[in-house]
C-alpha cells in the first residue's frame, strides 16, 4: 500500500482526449519527465494506485496528453477524469538539483539561524512573484530561494534564514 507521506501531488487529470485512451494531464511539476518515470500514482477513491505510463506528449508548459497502460478507450480514460496525480518522493530525491516547490510540501521548515522548527509547510503559494510558504498553523513565510540555506530530502527538512521577528507576526 502506498502511504501519503511517501508521495506528493504534482497535478490532476482532466478530460479524455480522443478515442484511444489518452487523457489531459494538468501538472505543476514536470518531475515525471525530468526523472524519466515509469509510472504515476493516481488517487482513486482515496486509494493511491500506480498507473504505468505508456507514452505522453506535451501540449503546453503545464499540460500533457497522457496514455496509461491498460487504458485503451475513451470510456476508460473518462473514469480517471478529476483524479489527483502524485509522484513518489524517493524518485524525486534523485533529482535534488531541480527540486520543485510542490516537492517540499510537508517538509519541516527550520530557522537556519536558531535551528528551531517554524512548523510544517502545508502549501506553497507561487501565484505571484513573491512566493510564500504557508505553514500548517496558517503563518506565511517568504520563500525566496536566496533565503534557503539547505534542503535535506531524507529528513524532509528545509533550512531558511528567517527574517527577524517574522514568526511573531
């Protein structure tokens, strides 16, 4: 059984495309292409299920047409519409040089100056030029790459030079 802490969300499946089982895949992280992954993990009614990739092709920078093994009809592809897509953290760790914002959700944020934990990263807001980490307690922390000093993917920790007084806000 695949555990949720071993994966992270990279996107969502959209509509079926054509009649041969292709489906639109809207993604936030192209790690599946960078690491040459054999499979992706889909959330099917709350159960994480691996689906092997037969082939895919990019439509845009954040959309691909995905063909999974065993999904050969439009009807079968439609059954997957709306499924959230996940990627194994251990496979992404092999690509540490290009670790995405999505991959660090769930990591513990550590103040590099004091060594104290600021909390767990619940989400990353990258909708504006000023990227923010939202912690589980609702606090917002600037996520500037210049402030990040180290990332430990094994311990799921991100070390950052926190601006003084930011945790008291």
